[in-house]
C-alpha cells in the first residue's frame, strides 16, 4: 500500500470514528474513558494522524458497538470481498446519510429486530 493510500485509509477511519462517536452521543473525552485511551490520542485518531493497533480498534469497536472487522476494513486490514456487512454496519457506513439520518434508521432497525426494544 502506498503512503497516499495509507493516509487515505487513516483519514477515512478517523472520519468514521468521529461519525460513530457522534451517533453514540459521546464526547471525545467520554470515548477516551470508555476505551482507556487518552483524549489527545482519540483526537489524533479522528484526524487520521495515527494508525491504531488492532487492540485499539477492538476497544473502539466495543465502545461504539461496531464490529472490529468494520474498523479493520477502513485501514485496509480486512479487505476480503466476501466479508459480510450487517444491516446496522451498512447504515453506519453509508456516506449519503447524515448522522441524524443514520441515528434514526438505526433506531427503526433496532425496533424491528430487537424483541426487547
């Protein structure tokens, strides 16, 4: 992967993390606390300035309720074409939807699929 491709992946990952954090209605500080990362590091991840380890991606995935595989795909570590994307993941990744639209669709989807909702 070229430096340009890697930078593009990191910027995309950062934007995705920021979007998901906002969807979860968390501040950077709250996300940092949930993931046991520092506030500045979370900020740098969201700006695409660091390549996170798999451990960090798993921690972010757990805190944001996102499969780690989704985050791995943003940094090019899970580029398999046969990777199954779940419905909630597809909604989260759709660049045509605003954060408010994603949140609304996720609530509707949860209402249809979660018997305890």
